[in-house]
C-alpha cells in the first residue's frame, strides 16, 4: 500500500512542490479534504493535484523520442547530417547525444511545468477560499 498525504489547505500544496524533481521518484498519494469544498470538488482537485505531483516527464519523453528519431532519419536522409563524412559509429553517437540532450530538456520542462501548475493552483485556491 502506497503512503498517503492528506492536504486540507492551499498552503500545504506549496509544501509538496519541492518533492517533484529529476532525481526524486519517491511519491505519495495525495488525498484532498478541503472543508470549503464539496466531495465532488475535492475529488476533482485531488485528481488534478495528483496528476501534476506524479509528473515525471516519461510520457513526454516517449513522444519526444519518436519525434527525435524521425527527425534524425530525415536529417541523415536529406544529407544535412552526412553519414559518409561522419561514419556509422559517429552518426550513432551523434544520434544518442542529440536524443539524450533533447529528452533531458523535455523532462526538465515537464517537471518545471508541473511545479508551476501546482504553485498557480495553490495561489488560486488561496484567493478563492479567502473570498468566501
């Protein structure tokens, strides 16, 4: 059974933002129980928070990997990357370096976006709750 974290106010959302990182894969299930919201609203909020909290960039990395592969094949076949000048080993090494750099950037952007989304959500909830 995976560990659970109960959140019942917007400031606690900010406290979990730093758990999302490139090297930290340890996550918990977030359970939301805001007294100001109905069960349905809490459930929708819980789903949204867990989606961002559990972001690892894997889905984006898979899509990016396919795009990189197709792009690299097009670059080699069009002659922009010269297979004959580089040789097979250097062309393959270039592909792996190119893939690693772009997939790492994609993963970092995904993690940054998840953190930003949780921060914005926390601020939005703080404002909504303070207005009621």
